[in-house]
C-alpha cells in the first residue's frame, strides 16, 4: 500500500469512527438502548485463556479480535462521554 493510499484509508476510517460515535451517542439517549450499549462495552468477545487453545503463539486472528474489541469499547466510551456532555 502506498503512503497516499494509506493516508486516504486512515482518513476514511476516522470519518467512519466519528460518524459511529455520533450515532451511538444519539441511540444511547434512549434508556433501554443505553443499557444495552453499556453491556456491550462491558462484554468481551476475545477468547479467554481457557476457552480456546491458541497454541504456543496466538495467531493473527486473536490479535485482530482483540483490536476489534478495543476499538468497539473505544467507540462506545467516546459516545457515552459525548452523551454525558449533552445531558
């Protein structure tokens, strides 16, 4: 991937993230939805040590799953923080 493509991709991802944060913030204003979003932020989809044997060295799938979980929680946390400023 060239630098130009990388910058373009990063810009698009940042725009998607900003949009998601605002949408989640709007949905979180609904009490039942907020409870579900808080539960989603609390839950973890990453496989725990005893649930699956990744072998001696976990492969890329485990790393990608952890990155996705962290990003999801980051988006939810940002949305909840934005909601708190609006209340």
